[in-house]
C-alpha cells in the first residue's frame, strides 16, 4: 500500500484530505501542532507526529510509516487576518516551515512527490476576470506575500535538487468542519436571530467557492503533475459567486428572510475584489468539480445547525 503524508494534518483541509487518502487506499502519516486524539483521525493514520516541522519530526514520522510516495504540504499560515495580526509569525510558519521540509526532502535517497498547497491570494487585486495559472502575481497582504515566497523557495529547491514539486493555489474553500471565515460567522449570527446583520464589503465581491469534497479530490489528482520545473495549478471551478449570493443562500437555509442581511460598504484590508480561476491543467486532464454552489452552502448550513444543536 502506498504511503502519503499530510503536513498540517489537523487543520480543516488537512483533516478532510487525510480521510480522503485513507478511504482511497493510502497509508497516511500526519504531522501537526495538534495531538492526534484532538482531531478525530486515529482510525485514518498509520503514523502521527505532534509538533512543528523539524528534521527530527519528519524522520520520526518516517520511522513510523516508512518513506512516503507523496507529501501534501498544508502546514503554515491559514488566513489574511492572522497574517495581519502577527506577520512575522505567519512568515515563520509558512516560509520557514516549508524550507525545513524541502531541506529534509532533498536529503532522501528517493525524494517523494511534493504537493504544495498555496493560495489565490498570490494574485492580489490585479484581475477582474478569471485568472489563468500563468497570470501576473501581486500579493498585497502578508498572507499572500508569504505564500508567494513559499512558492519561490519551492521553485528554487525543486530546480536545484531535482525535487518533483507541484504548487496548488486554492481559492475560497468551504464545507462542513470549517469553523472560521464568512459562512461560520454568518451562520452564528443567523441562528442568533439578529434582526440586522451587517457584513463587510459591498456584497458584490467575487469568489470561486470550492467545496472541501472537491478540493481534496483536486489535491489528490495534482500529485501526478509534480516535476522539477514546479508547475502551478489553480484549484478553482471557474464559476464566480458573489458574497451576497452566498449570504442569501445561507439565510434561506437557516429559515431567515434575506432582508436581514446588509453590507457595510467597507472592505477588509488585504481582501481582493475578485478571485476566480480560469480552467487549467486539472480540467484539461479530465478533473470535474462536482458540488453545486447553492447545494454546497445548504450542506454547510445543515452541518452547522446539527453541530449547534449538540
């Protein structure tokens, strides 16, 4: 049975990816700051290391699972807000942790494929239409800048040490288990029966909303693209959904009238107006995005209501 590792395995995407890999026949190893018994993955993993990415930790995981065929790298900064509150901490986690992983990989006799999970935030606010994988990058938040620095470090290591690497830029990932960001905060307010809910921005901001079930399939499919020239993949549906649509769909799913939702007109620092992917390498290889946006939002609300009910 083939072995795959996930760094940042206890995070929202990491947990779903671990479960997907285990369900599709992989031996899975995980490394995360969280303890294994805190994240509900005991039945899914063959090895686990609690702690930051270090040479010793990675070697300890190899002792438990054997050498991996693929490493999915999700550890590092996870939000614009956190990067604004603690930019150096975000830099250290994202860039420093990635350099540590790359240095360990280059010393292996047969380096595994490395799938590096980045973000559409690297594109910044340059693009009003769909964004191709070779589009210009201009990150304007610390989060985006650190993800782009991470990508460049990967490119340098891959080319210099013949490491098979692919970068996957995620867009707006959502789904059951996500306990932060727009849908989580909005559902909390909707179920608190607030008469008036004011969201940031105008409501017209465009995002490429990707359901977690599709995202983990996309990450698994991306492994075959890993190469020393480090291709870049956009993991997005190509379908734009504005924030107002998402909010109103959630309101309806909660049994609330959409008139309770308003917008401040003030965007958050570091948030681009539009981030929507153009079809790229995944789609050309036959990958299909399966989860309909409105159905996916209703699925999230159903999970939130069940979780809230205990």
